């Protein structure tokens, strides 16, 4: 019954995409200010790395709770998959900029921005699809070892199907 209630609470694709843009964009803008502020008292590369890790964790939590209506906190698996999709998106934008530098000897600022924003948009749409269809998908079997178990009325986690005779941490 609870699974059906959570299923009905899931936003449609258009609403989820709007939330994805709002959450991801909001975290991105806040992160840019945080990097600039942090870079005044630590090396820029370190500030960027730290803020990227924190902002990715924050964005994944927002996507779990708000964007995709997953019904709670993100799991470690979801955090890992989200970070992986963010890393791939970063690679796409870097590859686009390297390709531009290879193809055009001295591209102007407008062309650079157009290429970067186009690559970012493409990567963002692909990342949305991965998060919606893989990371926060609702109708797929879950690896019992990576998810928090649902607690039964007595406070004990139910054993996964076929787990008789196997020990597992609660």
C-alpha cells in the first residue's frame, strides 16, 4: 500500500525535468558563489573540488526528495550513480571544449560559450534521463545489500527472498 502511495506521488516527466533544472541550477549557482568565496582563502582547484563534492551530495538529496519523489533520503548507491553521471557530464563538456580548441585555432568568446552551453545542455538532458530511468527508477528490483531495508512492524528487517540461511547486517 505504501509503495502505491509513493508511486502516485512521483511527478511526471515534465514536472520532474522542471524540478531537475530548478534544483540543479540553484545548487550550481550557489556553488559558483561558494567556489569564488572559498578561493579567496584556499587554492581555487581545492575550493572547486570541495564545493563540487558538497554540491553533488546536496543536489542528489534534493533530486531524491523533491525532483523524482523517491520518498526519502538518497541511498549510497544513488549517491554513487549520481556522482558517476555528473562525472560523465563533466567529461562531455570538457571533450566539447577540447574539440573546439582543436577545430578552431582562436575561437571567440561567443563561440566558446555557445559550445560550452550546448554541451552542458546535452549533458544535462542525458543526466536527467539517467537519474530518472536508472538512479531513481521506481519499478526495478533493488539489490538488498545496498538499500536500507523496510522495517516490519516489530522493528526487524524482513529477510530478502531466498535469503534463508544467510547472515546479513541490519
